[in-house]
């Protein structure tokens, strides 16, 4: 067992750290005020090849491993308390990965170079107004018409929706190809944004720079080659995207919390009450110790999930169920603990912590999203229980 990074991974970590500290911190205030990710972030992402992290090198990407994707996610997570840049990074790259892995040659050749260059942004569209956790209940239909599929239906709570509409890109989209078969009748498609997709903006609690939207597909015709993998296998394939995104979320949440704890430590070393610095009170020290211990553990679990995911994808070891379980453990604990740790740091700041746009306040609202996005904490518990008790105990 070796927990160290390779020389190349250290270089990657340092370059992303430098980028994140310099570019993200410079743009933070503007992002919080405008509630959009500034253009400079997009152009810096292009310069650093951060839109091509999961895209193979032959299509212009970085061809990074899942662990390397986590290294980047960690550094962005530390620098971005709004989690918006983290979401741009992890949603785009996790779901582009499925195009690299399951796309037809035609789809890959026509999209991947543009995905890698940031000309096309990738989102995931699976949740619908009437169902989220229960993917088997989706109503969106894909009907075969000659050498095309025609998509009709509605999706909701879709991250990056407005960015994709304005900047170009598409959605990895789940749709029923055989409604009589439940989960076994779902297929996955790449659906490029077009005017036949009506997109409306949704307002959210945190993630200041992010955009969030509802989609209506009105007879959206796409080439049959935009199917990802085999027809009616979408339910299985989509979980490979979820697992990658969930593992990066585990690392990102831990990094956001560790940053908030660092800020909290700086504050309690200075702030005085009852004739001494607040950091000398054991009541605060014990809370800090528990938070640090939990978040360091969560970070390690996130990397373990990413490493297992990479091993399974390369068919070296582990099966899908083992990976699903470890990913769910990492995402559940990291997102719940991170919320608590950031909340503690907010508390140590007293009334300053509760003030609008204070780092802890921004991070608390942002990190809360990760207890829902890419699979809720209850769904993570369902997975862990199912994989621990056995599938006979799984009740849909
Ligand atoms: C910030 C944010 C970003 C998102 N981005 C995207 C995106 O880009 N693309 C996309 O497709 N979706 C996105 N979503 C949607 C997200 O995936 C869903 O919110 C999530 O899957 C839960 O679905 P739901 O909201 O429909 O809740 P429901 O499935 O309706 O569940 C309601 C509540 O019941 C709980 N629950 C459900 N089943 C069980 C059970 N068996 N046992 C116990 N509790 C249960 C749920 O955890 C939840 O708390 C996003 C959501 C958020 C908050």
C-alpha cells in the first residue's frame, strides 16, 4: 500500500494549487456578487486543459486517472467556497468521461476535441420534476425514427444548464427506450443543446456562480450514434458517471471543510474572550480536533474511492458493487461531516461567521448541495445497506 503521489501527480497538484489560489481568489468577490462564474475562470480552465481532464490525450485532453481528477478537485475545492467552480469542474469532467468511455467513434470524434477545449460544456440531465432518486421512474422518452432518436420530456435541477445554453455544449440524458421494462428500459444519450430544448433558470440556496435549470425536450432529434453504450443499458452506465462524480464530491467537500477549519484556526488564535484567546478553550479545541480528524479521514476515503474506481474501470480488480459501496461511504460521510465542520468554523467566528458573504456562510450553503446532488445522502445509505446486508434486503 502506497499513499504517496508520483512526481507527475505532485507537479499537477502544485500547478493546480497555484492556479486555484491566484485565479479563483481574485475572482471570488465578482462571482459572489454577479452570481456567475467570471469569463476569466473559463479562459484559465482552457489554458490549463481543465475541460479536458477526463478526455483521452488523442482527442486533446489530459487523459487523467480518477485519482488525478481528485487531486484537481481537492485544490479547486480548497480555493472555492462557493463550490461553483468545483461543480463546473466535476460535472463537466465526470460526465464527459462517459462520452469518452461509451460514445460511438462518430460521437467521440465530433465532440471530444471541443469538450477538451471547453467549446462544449457537458452536463447531466436525469432528474425530472416528479422523480430524482428513483431513476427507474423517469418519463422522458426516446423514440427511434430511422437513424435518429427523438427525445421528449422534462428534466429539472440541472447544474450548468444556463452555461450550456449560453456557451454551447450538451447533456448526458437518460430516457426510456422501452417504458415497459422500468430500469432495464432506460438508455443514455448525448443530447447537444438546441433551440428545441427550452431551458428555464432556477434559483438556488448557495453555489453563487453556478447556474441551475429546468429543461423541456420538444421533439429533439439526435443521430442514433449519440446513444451511449447499448440500448436499454443506460441505468447501469449512468452509475459509472455518478460514482466518479460522487468520489470527486467526497474529496471536494473535505477540501472545502479543511479550508474552513484553517480559517477558523487563524481566527481563534487571534480572537479574545474572557481574557484569553478563544483557541485556548478546550471546548473549542475538542470540536476542532474532531472536525480535523473526520475531514482528514473523509479526504482519504474519497481518494480510496477514486483509486478503486480507476482499478475497476481498467478491469484490474474490484467489481462494480464493491466500488459503488466505497463511493457511497465516502460521499455520505464527507458531505455530512463537511457541513458540520464548516458550521463549527462559522460558530467560532461568532457574529462575523453569520454575516452575509463571510467565507463560512458561503461555504455552508454551498456544501449543503452535495447532500443532494449526484445522489442524496439517503440514497448513499441505501447503497451501503444493500451492499452490506445483501441484495435480498434491497427494497426499491
Ligand atoms: C444543487 C443540486 C444540483 C443538482 N444537479 C443535478 C444535475 O446536474 N442533474 C440532475 O439530473 N440532477 C441534479 N440534481 C438533482 C439531484 O440529483 C436530486 O435532487 C437527487 O437525486 C434527489 O432527488 P429528488 O430531489 O427528486 O428527491 P426524491 O427522490 O423525491 O426524494 C425526496 C427525499 O426522500 C429521500 N428518499 C428517497 N428515496 C428514499 C428511500 N428509499 N429511503 C429513504 N429516503 C429516501 C431523498 O433522499 C430525499 O431526501 C441536483 C440537485 C441539487 C440539490
